[in-house]
C-alpha cells in the first residue's frame, strides 16, 4: 500500500471549480476519483467524523461526474445498463441502481436521475462508464447522445444541513423527499437540488451547472452557516462504514456481482425489462461463492496484507477498516468465503474476537 507519496499534478488529474475554496479551507489530502481531485481529509479522519455527525459540512464532490443520455432512445439505453426497473421513475427522482454487464458483474453503482422523459443523468461512482454507454448506443443503433455534462456537484451533509440549505435556497428545500429533487434558484440560475449524499447524517447535493457560480455558492453556504459551525469536509471512512455505504473500487469492482455485495435488493429479476445483465443475473441468483460482510472486533486488529484470518486460516479479504466511535468496535468490511460463512458467526484473528454481521442497507 502506498503511503506518504507525492501525487504529481498533470492535466489527467482535473481540478474543480471549488478547488480554490477547498485549498483555502486547509485540505490536507486528496484522492483521484473519475480523473478528478476528491478531498479526503481536512483535520484528522476522527475529528472530521466528529464534526460531520454533530454539525454541517460542505463537500466538493465534483468528481461525481454526470454522464448525460439525451434523445428518443435515452430511456431504452439507461435501462439496458441496469437490472433495476426504472419504468416508474418520476421526473427529478434519483434511484440507486448498479450498472451490470452481460456477465452480471458490476461496472458502477451510481444514482440514476431522470431529468426529462428523454434525458437522464448517471451520477457516477469511480469508474469509466461513458465509453461503455457510447458503445452500447452505437452497437444497438440507438438515437441517443452520450456525453459528460458540465455539472459540478456540491454536497451539504450533517444534521444541520436542512437548516443551512433553507437559508440559502428557501423553505421549499424542506419539502424535498429522499432521492427526489427540485430546480431551485441561486443568483438567477436554476439548478437541481436533491436530498441525497454519501453519508447517513442527512443532507443534500447541489448540481451546479455554471462553474462561474462555484465560489459564490460556496461562500453563501459558509456565510449563512457561521452559527451552525459549518466547515469544509469530505466523505469520511468511519461514517460510511458505520452507515453501511459501499465504495466502488474498494468493497467491490467488476469482479463482483450484486448478490456478493448485498445489492440484489436493487435489481428486479422478474421484471419484463430489456436489460443486458438480467439473463446472467437470473442464472447467478443463489449461486455466489463469496459474500461481503461486516466484522466487528473488540480491539483493533492489524492486517497489512488485507487478509482476514480465523485462527490463522485465511477465510477472506478485508476491504476497509476503521475504529467506530458509535459501536466502540474495530469495524471492518470483508469479502468472505460463503461456505465458511455459513458455518460461523464469530471469528478470532490474532487472538481478538470478532462478530460477523450483515452490512446494513446502503440506501
């Protein structure tokens, strides 16, 4: 695992319209996500966590790129890409929906947003999807444009998020339901605001489509949030593990199928829809050999090789780990051999007892 290595800035790694404000806020680290900067820490992961669960944070999540599908066959194309039935999706509604290929493996786990009857956004996790969508559209002869939209999401997360958003966008924010949105005005510009975000502390995502408004929007949130103890933040490993949120590229990737990571509740095996992955997924149902689980240890366990061991026997791979203040346990996620899992509810690693639990529902 690479540590303390300098990330060389090149044109392949893009800044965002919010980067100057993120830098001024004292960001201490970045990751690269969809070829773009994603802040990872401002103080320490532990203190960032404590602030997030108590107050309100503003996150630059512009790396959450929007692949736009527009045209007469846009709805057909987006349905081909996911085994989740999208037919009842309402305007300005988002649905968490894994994207799966013809083998049933997961290529991404985005939020799919219906903007108009023939216009959709695929709000991406960290993997390249645009070229796959373009290839499907061309190969299927679909009348659909596919491109990366000039949209820069900004998240407002934390228990005081609704109060702050109401001050900036008005009381109508309070009527927005989870994974639904409204077009709201900021400085004479209408933009999509959704009740969503990669935390379970409550919050919103603002889909800014005018980069010139990035710094004014950031500044307005901070000006109206002074008494709410607002500060810059970012997705937090501790909070996301406690909340049961999965990370594409970390907990799962294109070697896994929805059944292995608990996403089968977001697919519709019996639906009469045209999805390229459904035939394979129907064959895979109930036959997977691995399962992603949570393992809570009484004390911190060290696993530099990311292997999960029970009394010395390797039984799986750790995908993420952090000390949980909420549970007062060392909380880990692990991909475990299902045959072993069927016979065990506890584990002993390096003399530390661990309890095996299902990962909570992510959305």
